[in-house]
C-alpha cells in the first residue's frame, strides 16, 4: 500500500493483511476441518502451516514432528519452507526461527509468497505473467459494464462496481447491476462480498477498506470453469478475424483491378485514334498531349499495377499460411488479364507515338512543298503575264520587211524562252501531284491553280504555233534582219533564263536533318559561287554585243527605232538581275546556310548530350537488374538482413531517379527540336523507360518475396537453417536461373531433400552431393509415383503453368513439416461454446463472441436440421468446414 501512496499507517496495513490472509488461509483449512484464529500464533508450531500447504497443493508433505519443544517447531516450519522452495519459490530473509517466534511481518510475507505461488502464479491469460494475466482477465470480463475501468488492483476496485460486474458476468441472476450506484462504494463492496461468500464459497477476506489482488484471484479460480469457453471463443475469433481480413483484401484487389482495367479500356481507344490534323500546330498539340500522358497520367498507373501484383501475392501467401483456399479473382480480373491489357496498352502507345512523329514529318514536308509550289507558280504567272496579248496582236499585217523579219526572230526567241519554261511547268504539276498524294488539306486550291497554269500553258503553245505560221507566211516577202540584234537576243535569252533559274534556286527553301546534309548544301552553294566569274564573262560578252550595235549605228549614222526588235531583254535588266544575284541573293543564301549549320550543330550537341547520359544509364539499369537477381540467389545473412539490404538497395535505386528525370528533359529538348535519329547511342528513351519500370517492379517483387518468406517462416515455425537449406536446394536445381523449377527439376529437388513421394513423407537427410543423388535416383528407379507427384504439383502449381516458384516450394515444405488450425479444431471449439450440442444458438454466439464476429457467424451459418434441432438452431459444423474449403471436408 505504501507503493500506491496509501494514506494508511504501517499498523493499519498490517491489520488489513492479517485480516485478509487469515480469511484466505481459513478458506482452505476448512476443507481439512480446521481453521486458525491468530495467524501470528497458530502457525508457530508448523503443523497447520504444513496442513495448509497439503490442501492447496494436493500433495503430501513429510510427516510432522509432534513434540512441543522449540526444535520440533523449527523442524516442522523448515519442512514447510523446504516444500515451498521445491516449487521454485525463493524465500528471501524468511527463516523458520522468525515464524516460530511469531514475527508478524515475516509470517505475513511467507503467507503472501504462498498466495502468489499457489493462488496467482498459475493464472495465465494469453501467455502473460500471473499478475498481468489476472488483470487482463478482469479487464475482458468487465469491459461491457458502464463505470468500470480496471487498470490496477487498488484504485480500480475501490467503488465495488468491478466486483459486482465480475459476479454479474458469470452469474447474472445473483446481482441486479443496474441498481448499483458509483457514489456508494461501501454498499457496492459489501453487496459483492456477501454474495461471493454466500453463493460462490469465496470467503470475505477483507472489508470495504481492504486490499484486493488476493481476493480477486479467488474470483478467477471460482469462475475458472468458464475459462475453457473463453479459450474456445478466442480460437474462433482468431479464425474469423483471419477470414474477415482476407475478404477485405479480396475486395480491395477486385476494386483496384477494376479501376486499372477501366483506365486501360478508356485509354486504348485514345491511343488507337489515327485521325490526322490539317496543320502542324494541331499535330504538335497532339504530341504535347501524348507527352503529358507519359509524364503525368501513366506513372501512377504503373505503380498501381505493381502494387496490385504485390497485394495479390501477399493475399495468396496469407491464404496459404491460414490453410485457406487460393483466391480466384472475378473473370477478366486475373493478374494475367491485367498484364495482357497492359501489354495491349503499351503496344497501342508505341504505335501512337510512331504515327504522331510520321504525321509531323508528313505535315512538315507538305508545308515545304506547298510553299515551293506557291513560289514557282508565282514566278511562272509573272512570266506569262501579257504573253497571250503579245501572241494575238496583228502587228505583222502592217509591218515592213525588216519589221516582219524582226518579228519572226523575236518570235523564235520567245519560243526558246517558252521551251526553257517547260521545265518549271512540269515541276509545278509534279509538286501539285505529290501534294495530292500526301493528302494536303488545301489540295483543291492547289489543283485549281495548277489547272489554270496548265490550261494557260496549252493556250500559249497553240498561240505560239499560230503566230509562227502567220510570220512564216510573210517571211518569204521579207529580207534578212540585223544579225547582230539576233545574236544578242539568242545569247541574252539563255543567260537571262540562267539568272532567273539562279535567282529561283537562291530563294528556294530547303530542309535538312543533320550536319552532313547542310554541309552538302553549303558545298553545292560554294560550287555555284565558283561559276560566277565565268557567268560574268558571258554577261560582259552579251553587253559587248549591244555596245557593238550602238557603235555601228552611231558610226553609220543609223537611227535605231526603239529597242532590240528580237528580244525584250535589255542590258539594263541583265545588269539589274546580275547585281541582285551577286550582291543580295548570294549573301542572303550564305547567311541562311550558316544559320541552318548552327542549328544542326546545336541539334548534334543535343544528340551527344542525350547519348552520353543514356550510355551510362542503360548499363547501370542492366547492372542493377543483375545485382538484384544475384542478391535473391546468394542468400547472405538472415531473411531480415536480406530484406534490410534489399530496402537499402531499393532506396539507392529511387535516389537515382533524378538522372532519369534529367534524361527525360534532354529527350524532350530533342523532340522539341524535331530530331528523329541519334547515331551516338543505341538506347532510346522508350527502352530506358521500360528498363527503369522493370527495375522498380523487380526490386518491389523481390522485397515482397522475402516478406512472404518471413511470413511463412514465422507462421510455420521454420528455422533459418531450414530456409537456407530449401533455398540452396532450390537454386541447385534451378539450372537456367529463371527463379522457378520446372516439373522434372522440382521432382529432382524433392528427391535431393529426401522426400519419399510414395509414402507421402519427408526423410530429413540434408542436401545430397552428386554421387549420393545418382545413387538415390537408381534406387528409386527415377520414379516418384506419378499419382502422388501429380497431387503435389496440384498443390504447388494450381494454375498448371508447369513451373514452381520458390514461395510455393517453401509453402509446400513447411506445410509438410508443421501444423496449423484445422476445421476439426474449429468444430471442437464451437462444440465447447454450444455445451456439447450439435448446434449453437444466436444467443450463445452473442454471449461468447465479440459483437461483430458473433454477427458474422450468425449471418453465414445455415439452420441446423438434425433430429435434435430446436427453433433458432444453427449448423456450426458446415460453417467450420467451409472456412477451410472442400479439401478439409
């Protein structure tokens, strides 16, 4: 009491103990027809002390000495103390002399030691100590009662409600608990003491102010008969709790699987949509949406898929460990169904990305072709402007001979020019045809313009032929014309065409994809520039012809009538075009080529940057995959050590994620730059993504496998050495290091472990060396019993995949060597709760089981239909066998 800061004096404490212990001793001595009046005096001769020990232990002590001398008393007390010590009790500072001398404190200490050993120590609730077990028993029995909260053996009992609750729980007809009041502890305590003494044969060891632990222990022993039912209820609660947890895990798996499959079902049609857009902007938006799907929407689903597989494996392990049937998901929601849907998703994803990139290339080429078409069409339309009017004029009808000849020569020059332009018209038609074939969105306007150009070209051809015929009809009447003008016209026309072609080429758009292509264009441009000096000489020669005409006319006093009659190409136009080519277009082309060269160099830098990172990450991922496989095979240390190592390894992998993110950034820059190839690396971002996801999934699965092995080991009581032996044997026969054993490998593994399939038992012989194993194969005829082996394969490979995982292997081995709860044990527990009846009632279930588990049983038990059935009877036998599946029937 001083330990609990009791306000009692030492004298009062001793008085309380004397009262309590005297009552306790008499409750046992009365069974032998005697009792004590004074605990200090009546145990001094040792006779009643030895008698008390015989009553409470049920054993015979040595014959006591009947003499009255002090030595006889000391010998008797020593016999009692020796008997107490033989029961494993240490008596500290308690000797026979102190008891014989009537030492109250020593006598009380001895009695307290006897109470602890014979009344309290044997109390056990769920493997706790005696005191803790007694307290736990009290807490459970009084839990449903209001105003009762048992936390100790002093304050919690002061108001008397706890004692009344214990009695009411076991004998509700003795006490009207609802009439008790918390503010009247004395009445409550006296009521409990009187009822306990009258009906339960529990002596009134203390009054309303006494101590409680000894007294409470008497209640425990009085009601110990109900303990058997409580143990049976606990077993049922344990079995039902496992079943409820498994059902919850199954529901979680079904929901997660349904959500993931629904997301895949919604996503695949989007990835399979190949409706093209008309413009580059719209297609680039589609590409951005796809990148957003890859970065934002898909990664969480990858984690969900991995978690789903882990949950499924954990559930199956728990079902096996609790001896329950394997979980079969709803149709279409198997892990294989999810993997198949995921494979289809990734196939659609790959095809969608390739289609997007091809569409962007197509639109890019279409834009280039369309611009080229517009440029050439504009040049041609500019050239043909006014040509029909020129060809339809009738000037030759009133012309002189010299004028006629001039008109004829002029017409020849025009035909030469017309032929030179034939190439451009064919190019325009070819570009329009290619735009149609590539499904250009503005093909109707292109076709209309092309049609107009072709029709105009045909008209020009007809008009040209008609004018030539008209001029030739009058040519016979005309004289030759000035040859010099003609020479000028003939030389000026092709040169002018050359300049116009050069101008067109210098302004032509170009598209390249790498440094080699742009360098090729630069080389071609340099070659063109190298021809300019020779072209300048030709220009000077043509200009010299015109100068010679002027010189002759001036020398001969000829008045030239306007411009050269054979051509409209003037020296001024030639000089103007030449100056534009030399001073404007060539420098502009130089600048454009250099800018494109710089862009391609930047793209090449992006390629190298991505390749350098990818060439490190790719081998890193492969190396990590190999290391994980090696860790799972080498089995260094305990399972906990392996689990800790794998989790540290997993953390190191997760810490590597910034390198992947950096590579994703580099890859995005490459795609934004429209770079479609990379000669510096064989790795693509898609390959590395898949490798990274496989690495995360593999480490997660490996950790889950070790966790399941720990669950199996702890549940089945498998030692670390047994697990190591199983793993060593498994690895020995896993020749291809695939992580699974095929049927023949599994059979050989069982033989190597000494498992006799014919007799359905295992002979623990350890792992055999090669000679022993060959000898065993010869002795057994290399046949393990087809029927028995087929049964074993049905256990370890329920899906008939032809392969046995390590988890299934250790489950089978542990199942063969350990014991678990069975349907028969559960039936026996229910029979205890039912009072040996073949049925049980809802009232009995609600009384003995927690509310939620009682209702769980009531909802699932079928009505009992046996010959001894009563209204409301429930069939607990079929319910128990159903918990373990048909295999235990």
